[in-house]
C-alpha cells in the first residue's frame, strides 16, 4: 500500500493544497479532492484518466471542489480529445447521491458523460474495491453534516484516514492497531479551534488506538506556526510525521 499526500492544508492556505490523498494498492483511488490537489495529482505522475474510485469523507469545499475540475477535464478528454477512460465510482456518506446527481444535472456539459458514473453512499458496512477492503465509520465533525473516516486494508496492512473530525470514540475504534493513521490536525494544542482536532488530540487518538505511526495533516495556517509534532508526542510515543504535499509513504 502506498500513500501520497496531494494536499495537507485547508481551503485557503499560503503553501499547501487542501485535503486530498492518493492511495495505491491493487487499485488507484483518491480520498477527498480539495482545491489545488488536482495539480499535485498530475505532479505525482499518476494518470488521472485511469482513476476509477474517489471516496469523499464529506462535502465541505476544501475536500471536494477539485473534483469539479477533474470531471470537466475527463469530459473534454473523452468527448473531444479522443481519449477513453474506465467507469468512475464516487463514494461518500449519506447525502452523496442527491448532491452528485444534482451537480451532474445542472453543471454545463456534465450530463451524459461517455463513461459510466456510479454513486454509492456508505454507512458502517465494509466493502471491497478489488482486493482492498474498506471500512467506513461516521465521525463527529459538525452537527448538520454526515462525515465519515475510512480504514483501508490491503496485503496485511491497514491505513486510516480521519477526514475532518473532532476527537470521538468512533475514530479511536476505526484506528485500532492500524499501521498508519492520517489525522485531522487543524490546530496546535495551545490554540485549539472548533469542530476539528488539535495536535494533542491526534496524539491521544494514536496512543489509545495503538497505531503503528501517525501522520498529522489538514493544517490551518496557525498550525504551521507551532511545533505540532512535539505537541502530539506528549500523548503518543510512536513515530510522527508532519504531512506535506507530495509526501509519499509506503506500507
């Protein structure tokens, strides 16, 4: 399993793209697709026209908006440039279907693509994409929005992506003994903010879940002004990496 961080920041960050993660197992898939991540996907060298699955944690713009550019690019490629691509499956929490269907019906040129688009809503039931097992779990972010984290298991390894979340038991259970956890570290512990975790809480989740290593990501600009790794290490004794765009980790 191979993780490439396409975006380690938030919606408007001076030096980081927003949330997006490339996962390569026997499949190539994306977890979230925030602004500026499409260009980092291109920089990664992966053929964007071969991606078949995109998993969304929720639909705040900083986790979703580059999908619009990606999809329009796919239409130009297949309709006007002689390209072909496989079918595309879009996966997300409750509310995914009406949102995507409305977008496909109303965005200019988005209807009737020359490839099949499947839309799947997930709750807690595991599912497979090829030989990769995926376990979704609801997490607590904001009260009026369905949000999920994902656990991906492949070839004896497990990776967890929290999406946006507060500290919650559901996230700790999802991370249980995972080899790698990529967690929402929006704020430093000494400057906590609303509806997201801070560095200390990321360390707490990793310690309570017994994960192999921790990646801090999804930084608001204020998080880059403090030593969030040191703050997380006050709670967690394992290896901690501070995420950055185009960082690649092999499991």
